[in-house]
């Protein structure tokens, strides 16, 4: 849930400075090109390369770069967190046996990130989600996720309530989940994503009128916020309704200036693919 807010180290040299600027503008191909010209290549170079490759959907290449980053600097919590993200994406596209191996690498990287950075909120959130979703055979467990949530309570109240909401949903205690999602909004009313979480949750419970009203309110308050468009499109696909509105929403999304904290083009492409599959099933009466 946490945005990718960890700052880059200050990188010397014109190629590195250009690469960082390209990255922040989501011009990832240009960032990679600038980094390929950078010499010498240290942990910061490899880490930024890996992040740009990850954002491009080049997950195996990202793993290679981020492994080099942690080899250069084995004390960076941020590098290990991003390596865990990349391992996780490779696992998603691998065969069963390969996926198991990558899943184990994922959790080890996230755990190392938290060990090195006990207050690294993004790493804590990534580890929480892994523990919550992964089976025990690859290191997951709701009890482990609860431990992370307890740690978060002293660091970020909004994120703590979000974690509590996710745990409640896992247990199918939907009343508690809604209370926690709304508590997250109350703790950080300036964070748009918290209200979008509530809207998405309401849709999962079939409360579509309330969900749509929250999306309308968010769009009125933040008329050019890419996150609103993407979240609404994702909810429509998940609920298999208003599917004819999904592609226009995502087209508008891609016309806006996004940041590395927003869903990227590979995620948009995956959602479009899901939309077309859902529309086909609806037409066929499935």
C-alpha cells in the first residue's frame, strides 16, 4: 500500500542526474539509456537501473540489476526491498517449481530490508502483504502479518489501520474491515488512496451506489488525479460491471502525467487484458 517514497541517494555526474530526472518523469527507457553510459557503476547506479527496468515490466532484468546493487551495498534497506519486489514479479510469471524458489527469495529480501531499515515503511508494508497472501510453505502467515501490523502502529497510524483492515478481510470480518478502512481515512484525510481503498472495499461488498459516490467525490476533489481513474477502472473490472467505461478511463489515465508512485503501463496493459476477458465472459453468459 505504501507509495514508493524512499529518496534516491544523491548521485554525482551528469548521466546519473539525467537518469534520476527521467525516472521521476516515468521516462524509464531514457533513464536506462542514461545509466548505461554512467561510469563507474556502483550500487546506486544498479539500483536505479533495476527500478527503471521494474517499472518497464522487465522483471528478470530488474532482478539482475538489483542483485548487483545489493552486492555493491549490502546495507541498503531500499535496495533489498526493491529486489524483493522484482523477485515477486518474476515468481508470478514462473512455473510452479521456479515460482516457489523465487517466492522464498522474495520473502528473504523483504525480511532483510526490514532488518536493515526497521522504520522503512514501504519495506514493512511489502513484507506485511507477502506474509498475508503467501502460503506457509513459502514463509507466509497471518500471525506474521499481525506482528508487522503491531510494529506499524508506532510508525504510521493510517497504514496501521489499513493493515488491520486487510487482516479483518482475510478473516471475513467485513464490519471490522470497513471500520479500519474508514479509520485510515480519518488518520490521513489528505491521502487520496485511503478514500479509494474504502470505495474499492464497498464495491467488493456489492455496495455499488456507495462506492460510485465515493469515486465521484474523489474525482470532483482531485479532477486530474490518475489514481482515481485507475482505481475506478480496476473496481469495474473486479465487479464485472460498467465494463464499457474501463477503456475510456484508462485512456484518460495514460494521457495524464503520472509519477513512479502511480500504476505503470504494464499494470494498465494487464487491466485492459482483464477487461477484455471479462467482457467476453459477460457476452457468453459466463
